[in-house]
């Protein structure tokens, strides 16, 4: 029987090598955790402008574009924590951009557009 830790490390190795099936498995395993963070933190005014799945895709684009080449994760928990934090930062950044645009336009901070 394969140790869960070894299984995780093997999955991460395959992702780093560009294995699409491993990337899909990673996506399937962690998508719900990311989506939960986004939906919890996405303020009502932003919900009218953004779809939660757009943030999910943004997290994965960043992860597969840069992170898999520069970061090492030693456990499923460390990866989950990293992805959740990345999702939170993306939502916070969208909120900040929206409030900055609204301030420059002299309008209430209802919409980031």
C-alpha cells in the first residue's frame, strides 16, 4: 500500500514534470477548498462583477504558471494552505482595485469597474 505522503509527493513531481493527468487530479482535489475561500470572502458588491470561478481559474493559472516551478510543498496540508491564501489575496486585490477605481472616479465603492 502506498503511503499518502509518498503519493502526494509523487503527484507533485508529476505536476512539475508537466503531466496533464496529474494537474487535473490536483485541480480536482483542491478546487472545492479554493472555491470555499473565495465565496466566503467575496464581498457582495464584487459578486455582481466577478464570478467565483474566475478567481478559481486565476489561482490555478498563477499556480501552474509560476508556482510549480519555484515552490516545493511537503504535504497536502501545506499545498492547501498555500492555495487558500492565494485565493484570499486574489479576492482582496480585486476589492482594492475596485475601491481605488471608485475613489478616482469619485463614486461610491460599489463596483470595481
